[in-house]
C-alpha cells in the first residue's frame, strides 16, 4: 500500500482498495446529484476466445452511498474488428502483434500504444507512436529512414 492507502486503512480499519468490481449504475437523488453506486463483483473467465470475458458473480451486488464519483476506466484490449479486418495476428491477451518497426503481421499495417502493449502509461503510447512513425517511414522509403530511433 502507498501512504494514502495506509492512512485510509488506519482511519477505516481496512485497505480501501477494491478489485474486480463493476459499476452497474449510478443512482441520483431528486435534484439529479449522485447519491449511490450499484456495484457487482466480477471475474475474468478464459473461454474459447483469445480474450478473457468479464462475468458478474451472482449474489455480490451492493449499493454504496456516494456524493462524488470519479471514473477510471480500465482497458481490456483493442476491439477485435479492426485488426481482424486487416488480418493482424493477436497475442494471447488480444493485443496486436508487431515487429521492432511496429509493423503488424499484415504488411503496411502498424500498431502502437495500448492496442499492442496492453494498458499502459501515455508516455509509452507517445514513445511507441514515434517508433511507429519511424517504421512507417522506413516501410515507405524502402528500408531507409532519417527519423530518430
């Protein structure tokens, strides 16, 4: 735990973080302000698909009082329609596979950032975007590039 979580745990008697929780809906009061959140626990089920599927756990529904909601959306991989349309290979987590020049298994199609790395920091997306631009330049210029590596 970081110092903020340690402080909350000392104040409330438990680690404040909760994992594998899905927000079903926000509940408002008569004036339209948020008053509660309806949640349910989830689990990731690995089936026949390359991507795990999120499944709700029955009987774990809760309504939590709230007066402020901050949304941090998780990333579970690129929508498969686009890489499939181009014939790009996906890894076991559903991310787009690419080489060192960021070119996918479909010649002339490049991928960078979360769609190929998985959820990560924006600085990685910027870095990989630059690598992809260099890879595109090398592809268009028959193996040469003047862009920095």
